[in-house]
C-alpha cells in the first residue's frame, strides 16, 4: 500500500518559513520538520528534519536530526544524523554531524567535527538500513 504525498510536500505538524518572511529570534520545534525558504536569524532547534531551501538564508545556530541545505547558512550547525549540502548550498559555519554529504558545486567553509553514531533509531528515517523500520 503506497502513501499518497501531499502536493505541497508539507505534512501536518511541519513548519514552513516562506520566501517572503524574515524572522529573528529563537524557534524550537520539538516534533515535525521545518523548512526555511526565507530569512532566519537566531537559534533554530528542530526535533525532526530541517531543510534550508535554495532561497533560504539562516544566520545563527541550527540543530536538527537531519539537515539539508540548498541555500545559505552562517554560524553553527549540529546534525544528529546527516548533514547534506546540495549543489546550490553556501555554508560558512562550523558543523558537527554523524554523516556529511557534500554534492558537487556546494560551498563549505568552516570546521567539521564528527558526532558519535549512537543508536540507529536516533538517526533520521533516511538513514535507516532497513526500509521496513523507517515506516514504524
């Protein structure tokens, strides 16, 4: 049985900071994921996954399970799972992560430090070795 994806790609419980938004401060999302397509300055703490879209610009400290960056980030990054830099990413930050994926064309300036792998269940769904486990 296949699950139908919503056309917007945003699921219930997820947060979207749109292209036209500019936010300064602290945002903490214990559950769900966050997508930033606008400007965010401050501290961004996400219990799930964080996506910085191509038009997204983040200045400050970010922490999430898995982080995918296609836009710009300056500051500090902590990914408890994987940190993925897309070809359009421009990152000037010190980063801690379990896995680092840098696609051809991405820009990365800063120090990288590995985090301990820990339990497989603590990492993001995209990192599960068994697809059946990811569904649970």
